[in-house]
């Protein structure tokens, strides 16, 4: 049976490894994908997905296109939103946040 100290160590280790993995992914994205001068990254979501919208804005993305979307989305009053972030926007966000 695991003691509280062993459990705390395991949880701390998993959290540290997860943070390291996310930092590595962020660094790899910054170095490889966003280094091309004219590149832009696009992503899409449903208008009702507020979490993705908040995350996209946090990264500096802007709404590039809004369309009606498929029938099942229209039935719910939703639309399809496409996000875009350019290298310049990415750099602005990185400088603002000190990354």
C-alpha cells in the first residue's frame, strides 16, 4: 500500500513531467513552425466553444473567417469559425508575455 509521501511524490513527478512536455512543445512550435517569415497557422472551431476561443485569443489568433457550417451546427444556432495567427502576431504575444 502506498503511503501519502509516495503518492505525493508520484503526483509531483507526473505534474513536473507534464509541464516539461508542454514547455518542450511550445519551444518546438516556436522554433520550427513559426520561423518562416510569411507563415500563418489556421485553426477551426464551433462558435459555441468558448474555451477554444479564449485559448486562441490568448495565443494572439484572430477570427479570419466565419461561415454557416453544416446543418447540425445551424440547427443549434452555431457557426464555424476559422482562426489565424501570423508570425508577427505570435512574436507580439511572446514579447508581451516574456516567453
